[in-house]
C-alpha cells in the first residue's frame, strides 16, 4: 500500500490514499 502514489484512488470506493491514512491513524 505504501508503494502507491499519493494521488492513488481506491478502485472500489474512489477514496484517496490520504483518506485511508486518516482512517488508519
């Protein structure tokens, strides 16, 4: 996951990688 670009979007939900970071934090 960390290897994905910062502008990557989840193909299933369209959520940005930065949004996932917030959820995990």
